[in-house]
C-alpha cells in the first residue's frame, strides 16, 4: 500500500514539475508582457505544488530522498508524468492547448482529492485547488478568445488542440496504482473524471467555435509507467544540469 501511495503521489509531483519547467521556458519570450508574466506565475504555482507532493512522496518512500533528490536526481525512465506535459511548447497555441487540457483535468482531480482518506493528500489538494481554479478559468478563456478570434488564431488553436488530443486519454486510464488508491479511498477512479472533463471540453470548444476531436480517438499511453517521448530527456537535461554538475551544492 505504501509503495503504491508513494508512486501515486510521485506522479502528482512529476506532473506539476515537468509542466512548470515547460512554462518557465517561456519566461522572457511570451507573446505579450501580460502573458509572459501570467505563464511564469502559473509555472511558479506548479513548482510550489510539486514541492508539497515531492516532500510527501519522500516521506512515504522512507529512503531519505527529499524534494531536490526526487526532482533532480532521477532519470527520464523514473519519471511518472503524463506524456501530454512533456510535449514541447511549440507556438503559443500549442502551449495553451496543452495547458487547457491539463488544467481542466487537474481541477477535477484536485476536487476529488480534497475528500481523500489521506489527510495529507487532502490538505495539499485543498491548497492547490485555489490556484488551479484560476489556471482552469484562464486557459479556457484564452482558448475561447483565440478560437473565436481572427482567422489565423482560429486555425492555429484548432491545429494545436487536434495535435495534442491523443495525449489526453492517459489521464483517464487506470492501472494497478490507480486501482489501489481508489479502493482505499485515497484517490478517485480516473475513469470517473472522463465524462465531466469531456462535457467541459464540449462547452469550451463550442463557445470557441472550434471542432472537438472525437472522444473515441486513439490515445497514447505510457507516461505513468515511465515510458516517455524523447522530449522528456532534453527537458530534464536542462532542468537538472546544475544539480548534476555540482552535486549537493547550495546557495
């Protein structure tokens, strides 16, 4: 049970950490000053959440690994983040599509985790939910603005959402870890989040005058089991460089 809970919490931490790293890559390069600051702030929120999850994961593991060791001293195959989150930033439309898909799922998940039988998980989820509520509103609003904007913004938003759709199925696919957590009341069954998520997608796609991809489309999988795309290795090489080059260094 403890090993499975460790793995579940580690997944939550890796999701937040990997996406925050991607968003921080936009710092100083945003399409407008307001968006540059907003993306950075969302990234900082996620780093804060990752720290809470990593700290708890280290305690559950009981091997003396803290936040830094779990974030910076594991290789790509040891990471358990969703494949969606390691995808490159691409254009602003690509980044926004990735954020929109994740935020909607993240919000629904955290809502359920606030009722976890594990008080530590419930507490972290409750704190994080305040930030993620804003993330979800912001990304959905921007999808609508760009989808229902100019001909070019509409086309770019549609293309980005279509391209990343195949990475969304993994969010709702349960494995042995998910099943164990659901049985113990620690976390919800991932499949239970699918219909609320799809309903939200339908609403936003419609408002944005965009065409929603088919719900039964073929989906990628593997991130939660440590099978990743080549993109994660490059991301970690940059993110982990200082800790790897100067082990144990502190400011």
